[in-house]
C-alpha cells in the first residue's frame, strides 16, 4: 500500500514539482495551499506524513504543527524552512516536528528523509512499552531509553502517573532526557490528543516571562504590537512542560502558583480571566528543596508541583545503557553525515565505558558524532576521540571547584574572550552542568551567565 503524504505550501509551482517527484517514487500525495485547507484535509483523510512549509499565507508551520499534534499525536511532520539556523531547528524539534528540511529543496535529500522517518516511526504496538518485553523506547523516532534497572524504573513510574492529573517534577542533570520523559508521560495520558507545550524557563528573558507564559494584549508594553496568547492558553486541555523551572523569578512563580491553583489566567494588560485546564510537568537540574531553603524558590509552589517526583539517573550510574546509546548515535550520525561507520574498536569501547560522561547523553551524542566524522574506516578508533575523553585524568572535571571560584574574580574581569569562554565551560562542567551553581562559582548572577553562554555560542 502506498504511503500517503499531505504537502502544505502556498507555492503552486514547488508543490507540483514535489508531488510529481514523490509520486514517481510510489508515494500518494495530496496538496493544501493554506493551513486551513490542510486541517480540513487532515480531518477527512488518513495520512502517513505531513510535509509543511514554515511560512503559510494564513498561519505558520509551527502553529499548524501544534494543531496537527492535537488531532493526532503520532503523525510525523517535516517542516520546510528557508531559515537553516540552529535556533529554529531546536524550536521545531521541541514543538514536536520529526525533522526539518531547508530551501532550496534537494529532491533526493527529501526522499531519504521521508523514507527514514516513515520506516523508523514506531507503530502503535511498538509504543506499548512494558518492563519485561521492551528494551528501548523511541519518541518521535530519536529517543532510546536503554535497558538498565534505573531507566526501566523511571519508565514504570512514568506509566503509573501518566493516566492521572497529578503534577510531576522530573529531576536530573542536564542532558539526561527530562523532556523525553515528559513527552512520554503526555503520550500515555488521557490528554494525549491535546497539545504538549515545552518551555525552557532558563531561556526566557525575565521581562518577557509573563508574556510568554500568560500572553498579552496589544499595547500592554513597548513592543506589544498585537494580542498574543501565552503557553497556558495554547496548551489548554493538554500538558505544559516547564524546563529549568528554578530560573523563573519570584514574581512569576507567584503568578504561576495562582494559575495552577485557581485554574484561571489573564493576559498582561487585560482584566478578563480565562479558565484553563492544564497538567504541569516541571523539570530541574537543581535541588529545588535547597532553592526553597535559600528563598529563591517558593515553598508553596514547590509543594503544589511535587505531587509526584521522578529522578533520572546520570549516564555514569547506568553504564550498561552506554553502548545502546552509542549504537543509536552512530546511526544518527551516519544519516546526518552520509557515513558508514559500523561501531567501535575494543579499545574505544573500554575508554567510553570508563569515562564518567558528566554531560550525559548530550555529551555522548556530540562525541560520537565528531568521532563518526573523523573515522577513516568502518570503526571508530582512539584517534577519533577528543583528548579529554582519552585522557580523563587531565580533564577539567578534576579541578578543585574552590580554585575555580577564587580564580574567577580576576580572570573574568581581565581575560580575553577565548579564556573567558573556556573558563565558563570549565566551571559549568565542574558544577555538574548546574548553571545556577556555576553562576555562583563565577560570582555572577544567573542571567549574566546565560547572556555569556549566548554571546559565546556555548553548546553545553
């Protein structure tokens, strides 16, 4: 049976070319020239994949993606965009896109992408994960859970709490996969046909947090040129995932508490209150109880969110999962880089299993991708690995944090940009990727640290 694709783009010329090319490769294609027409077709017909332009005459690709996800969570969606930057890619993936492709579209590249997504997207049967029979978990085709007792227990807890309306706090170091667990809870919940909205609280400027969460009306503040709904309104009926929730200001924490307790929200500059039905899942790489004791996080909000808590173990505590992730990341890197690496040499396998992976899955993924690029043959050898992985005894993690703290006062004031960048990276790693702790070690506030991370384009 032919796979059926919904192509959404207002460029009739491009649509006809892509339709003909896809039909020549045994795909059935329907075209919609607007977001409204796309939704009408989506409700009437069964599609295996949606290919959607980011800019549409009546909406955006992101808004259409949200509506499609609300109607049918598991349908893969590829976004077409002319803006091939990392920020856009991250935003698209966080909103639930399976992947994205940039203009001008290379037809063979598109075919490979469609084939990969359709063939790897899990069937409904494969999504029924049990501790006894399922060893890996895929979410949107790119999340592997592993087989360790720790992650199996995490999945078991997620499945127990999913059908309830209880608020959940997911704890874990940066890079352990907290958002994937949040999405899994949503997919297994009674709200799975409603929106899942993810917000990185650490990336929202303090003066825009109110607007991002609760919305605003035109003229509410300088730059508010039109009405805007916040994520509370957009996620109504579904799940709102608040990542790095400890970064919200005390004022916003109070408004968040009221919204959760009273189930009403109001946009900035508007007296009207709107009822809202949202399940909150919060995530943190910090010790929120310690933040409560330090009066930087509201105790009443903490107890309201902490109806159920799930802790994600760091990768170094579940080493039996490492090689599973390595295999998966090699496959991903092969697809991205057009390589054919098959695995690791025995020496590299020993090195990787011994290394502590303070950056968890994010660090492992980056190292594997770099190693696949550097490999000259079918196996990754020691020469492909970064020096800090091969010689961890010289790694910056061994440095005394107190030394970094005392040195940072003078270095941050007088160092060159490169030295400052390296010091920031070093201190974040020493702090276990806890950015609040790193900011304290550097004697700067958290907002300043985030600004410097953005300035230096630090991917950590």
